[in-house]
C-alpha cells in the first residue's frame, strides 16, 4: 500500500522547524503526525519530534552518534530511547551524487541516492536552490522503498511516497527531515 507524507519546513531565525503530515493522493495534508525542531549550530545534532507544536510530548528523536561526523551516522530513537533504526550519509559517494543508507533491524538495508546527476553537479558549484529528489531502494534487490521529492517554494516542502510499509514510519519521517536538516553539513 502506498502512503504519502508531506514534510514542511517553517521559516524561523533561530531554529529549523518541520511539520510532518499524512497526505492524500493529491498531496493535501490530512493529519499532522509530528512537529520537529532543530536548534542551529549544535556540534552534535539532535532533533526531537513532538506530537504537535505545543512540544508537550516527544514521540521520537534523531540523534547523531558523534560530533561533526562526516558520515552523518544518525540513530532514530523512540520516546523510551530504544533505537528504531538509523541512517547515514556515504561521504565518499556523495561527492558526486548525495547518497544515504537507511537501516532497520530485520529488514534489508536501503540505499537512497539523488536522481539527477545534472542538479547534483549544479548545486555543488553554487546553485543551492535547485531541487533534489531521492530514490530509496533495498540494496540487495533494488526494490523501491520510498521517494523524497523537494518541491519549489518559499519554504522547503518534501513529498514522501512510501512503497514498502515494513519500515517504521518514524524512521521514514526522521530521514525526510534529516535530508533537509543535515544535507549541507
């Protein structure tokens, strides 16, 4: 079953804020699932995901394992601190096409890579506003897991289409926010 999520960045000066929505087939937001907030300038990234923007209840968190890690190894933990899965950037492969890996215990490792070589090269020489789209597929069989498409606009908006519902939605949401929050590190 295909599932759609919208991830929208709110524009603020001191923090990055994101809303995660379940969306219908026409990409209309249906239900807010999470609200995330990333403080800028932290040496060790940590982004809590709350039930809503009241920030009364943390549902899950993405947290970098190390300070200023080039490979961007990130764990996604539930509210009790148990690791749900993780993702990391492949620094060497990302020199040409940005490449991420997503892992959840008991499931095939997922390779996520930019879909446009042209946009990747142009962004690297200074055209930062160009969109980037990612295809995530199982590394072993190449089965599609999800796509993340950045849409044009004043604020960053990502359309996430999930084809393989075996992966924890919280891990999917963390990866979608992480692509924006950690992409330029």
